[in-house]
C-alpha cells in the first residue's frame, strides 16, 4: 500500500541506504546526531503498533545492519532506538519509522535517563 500524500511512501531511490524485502533505511534529513538513521516498512503503516511480525523482523534486521554501518562510519559511544507513536507521542510523519540515533560521549553532560528525558519530569534519574 502506498499513500499519495506520504513522503516516506515516495522516498527517492537514491536516498535508500539499506533495504530488504519489507523495510528500508535512510538518513534522517534533520539528524539529531551524526548518523541518525530511520527505518521504515515498505508498506504504508501508520505507526509501530500496525506492523506485522514479519515487518518487525525485517525492520530489526535493518536496525542491526544500520548499527554496524554507523559503528564503522561514525564510531558512536551509545544509541537510542525508538518510535514516536501518534500526534501526542510526538510523531510528525504518519508512516511508521524507527529512529536509530547514535550517541556520543559529551553530547549531553548528563546522559543518564536517555529517552526518559522526552518529558520534563523524566529528567531526574537515579
Ligand atoms: P517523527 O517526529 O515523526 O518521529 O520523525 C520524523 C522524522 O523524519 C524527523 O526526524 C525528520 O527529520 C524526518 N524527516 C521528515 N521529512 C523527511 C524527509 O523528507 N526525508 C528524510 N530523510 N527524513 C525526513
Ligand atoms: Zn507512507
């Protein structure tokens, strides 16, 4: 299924970095860190919870391959992996995508908490 008004249904072929039968990966156009990769199902699915088990497996394979690629290219010190779901979960492109975000020593003076920091009251940790 392809949706006429969906940017991720109409990615330029040249932007695809990794692919398999059910999923593709490409660099985020506004990376939050060097090597920020997005992994999506080829078929339009609104969000993470609409993925089939086969798509989850295909996406996971590209997340693993993406990590290998990013490790070789950028040598990060950590990662955040995740999906925003729904308007109030922060999702802005309504074609499911997994963020693979490399993290670097010093990119946050107090990295503890990681993605817990998406809400102000999630900032205190341990
Ligand atoms: P969300 O906020 O929905 O979780 O993430 C959407 C992501 O898609 C953002 O990180 C944004 O920078 C990225 N993005 C939006 N439009 C495009 C595009 O046309 N090409 C690419 N490569 N990334 C995009
Ligand atoms: Zn789409």
